C-alpha cells in the first residue's frame, strides 16, 4: 500500500484524465493542469468509498487559464 495521500475529485470537466489523484498534503487544494489551464479542487468534509479505499472528496471550484 502506498503512503501517498489521495483524493476523489468531483465536478469540473468531464474529460479529466483521472478522478483519483495524489494530494500535496491532506487538506490542501488540488490543482490539475488541463487544456492550457488549471482546474482547482477544494477539500470537503465528505469521504467516498472507491476502488482505492475510503478517500476524501474534493470539489471543483474554479478554472484558471495559463498565461500566454
């Protein structure tokens, strides 16, 4: 079993490559690079049972564009 903290992402673009992702530190926001921008997810108080065990749920809250 890995020691890397993971989270389940909810919301945001349907074409996200992964819905279960590593998190930088428990409780920190997650930023996913996608299509010349970033999708931002915030932690919630919820958890969900997944194929990788019970994980915290992070919800999409905004997209930012890359400069240029």
